[in-house]
C-alpha cells in the first residue's frame, strides 16, 4: 500500500484558502458578540490554548509583522503572546486564528458546536496537509514556526532572513 501523494500548495494559495475559511465563518448565522474583553486570551487562567494549522500560523505571522511585531513576546502571566503589551488588545484581531473566532468565551456566546464548523476545520487541515504541515499546534508553538520560516518573495522565490534582521 502506498501513501497518498501530498499536493504542494504555494504559501500565497494557502493564505488565500485560510482567508476564504475565515470569510465563510463570518457568513454563518451563528450569533456572536465578542466585546474584546480578552478573558479567553488568558491561557494560564482558562487552561485553554488555541491551536493553529500551518496556514493559519503563517496568516497570523504576516499580520504580526504588519503590526510591527517580528517575534513573539514572552508572557510570564500565561496570556496570549498576541496581546499588545501596553493596552492588552489583540495585535491581529481582524486576522485572528480560527480557534480564536470560534472560542469558548462565554461572554461572546460560548463555543461554536463542532458540527457547525467541522467542514471549515477540515479545509484548514487540508491546507495544512498540502503545505507539508504536521497538524495543529498550540498558538505559541505554531507562531514560532511561522515566524522562523523563510519568507516567500514575489515569483515564488524564498528569501532567508538573517537572525540579526529578525531581531535576535
């Protein structure tokens, strides 16, 4: 028995697919009312950490870079590394991962039922597979992988970024 052949998806195509999943989620008639209290972003307190696929992590990493962040901030309090260090708001709220959009926050309406979003989860998993990902990882681990990846340039050529340029 042979393994199924893995299709290779370009980073740009993957990001397009991730964004399409997020847009489809927004069109679903599930009532949400996120007031951005960031209670769900307190991973140590809630005991829950979002998991991201490779495509989502790269999508979030691009948004981080666009906001001026090029590395993860270590949070001793166990909060999300995407929270602004001064005002506590999400650095990438409009580009936040799927699990942050469908989270367990009771103030926002509680978690989505899996049956309401399982098709979208599978699409994200398919993108992960096509990119050579290894499945969903915790938000901090997934973002570290995405931020450490060589960045793609136009024309499909990958550029390596020196450790000094990444702020190390």
